[in-house]
């Protein structure tokens, strides 16, 4: 307690912390404590856990008091996609949260899907340590992210009319991290630099990120480090070799033999035919330099979730093994052919994301 200097809380909803499928309730409590420590309680803590959410809806359907506690209508709970966090269902969550962290937990939201948790956010940043050609490369460093958020806050000042939606900070589970489909829903990927040990505890990762952002918010204080000196130090750090951090990959190129006799070439043709209109709509090199096109608003990366689901449904209708149960991470491990299908669709979605498409183009596709 004595090693931390007290500072004013950041009541503005600048950043939203999203934990996807956390395994240990104690990590949820410590993440809430980190939100309180570094003034991020204004934007709230979001937990994405489908099983916990369905169990909460079921309890709300049996008890009017529980439905009121979770903010659900007892007769309409099945149509809800988020609710309040039921602390009684997370054993030990309050043990390490402290008093301030418990207040964050009481205001936290439980969501069924990541798409629901991302609603209302300005941008989404996925924190993942996965590297390789099958995964997205890091697009922003932690110092760059913190500097960007601090610049947004300073440009807003104290004027409430200049409110900007929060940035979603997305963290994966303790064992497998973020899945490929969850990373595709995010605009940026950030990889933390570590030493010899590349794996970070979930709550520790949240604390490191929030502490760096909070520190950047405080740089306008009198004792702050000069910006020129900070930039010189960050340049030296960026020139160093990045190290891996995070959970191991849940997907590999190996697996059992394909359960279907269809050939990969026919699959590629099906995906290409289904995305032909998308490829035709991509802007050319000359169009990318057009000032009018550059001024158009870039679509949030969450649209790829809807697009990939449309492609999956089309593949399933054509008779390919693209059912929902095979499209998930565990399903892809059981069927090598479904895994290869998913990789083709995911690679296409990444290409579309890199093109910085506009909202109008996304709606047309």
C-alpha cells in the first residue's frame, strides 16, 4: 500500500477492460483491483463467459429476486445478452479484490459473447503473445497505446460534450489466451515485452497495461519526464528484439486425417466465389492516396465477426464441414478439414482488415 502514490481517479470512461473466458475467479478479483488502483473503474469491467452467463439467466428465471439483482426480466431473460456479475457464482472473487476492487466487481457486466462486450467501444486492442504466420502480428506497442489514449484524454479536456467512446482492452483466458476469432474482432494487437519467462498471469498483465496507461496520463504533472527524453528511450526499446508473451497457441497445422473426401482446391474456390464481391470492392493503390478516401471513417474490426459468420453459413449450406460445433477451437482440433476451412476464411478477413476499409464498404459487402 505504501509503495503507491495516490492520485486522482479517472472518472471518464477512457478504457474498458474485457476478460474473455477467465478460469480463476481470483484473477477476476485482482483485475478489478487493478482497475481501481489505476483509475479505470469509470469504464467498468466486462467478463465474457458463455457458460456463466447461461447459468445466471437460468437462476434469474427461477427467482424474481435473483433476476432483479442481475438486472434481468424474469420472463425475458432468454433474450438478454448481458447482465450484472453474480459474485456468488465466482468463488473467491472478492478475496483479493480489496474494498475498492469489490466496488468495481459490483458494477461489472457479464456477457455471453465478445461482440456484446465490445458494443459502445471506440476501438478494441487484443493482448496476445502468439507469434507465427498463422497469427496476427502486433500492430501497436504498449507505449504507443498509452500515448494514444493520453492524447485522446488531453484533447477532450474537461468538456463532457467531447465525450469519446472507451477503448476496449481485451485479455484472454489463463490457459489458451485469445482465440483467433476473438483477435479478429479487435482493431489492434499488442504484445508485451518480457524477459526470459514469456508467460504473464492474467491479472498481472491487466495491471501492467493499466499502470502504463495511467502513467502516461500523469505525464503532464510538473515532475513528469520530458517528452523528448521519453521518445528517445522508447526508440531504443523499439529497436530491440521483441520477446514472446502470453498463452500457447490452441491451433496447429497437424491433426487427424480429414473426415471428408473433398479436396482443398474445391474449398478455395468456394471461399473465393463467396468473397468475389469483396475482393472486387477493395480500393486500389491510387484510391488509397485520395484525400477524400483517406478522410472516410474506417470501420471497426468487429464487422469481421459478422462477415466470417456469413461465409461459414454459406460453406455449411454448400455441404462443407463448417457447422458451429466444428468452427470453434475445440471443433477445429477434431476435424483437420474444418481447421483448414477456418484458416482460409481467417486469412481473408485479415487481408480485409489490413485494407482499412470504410463503414460504407463494409455495409455493401
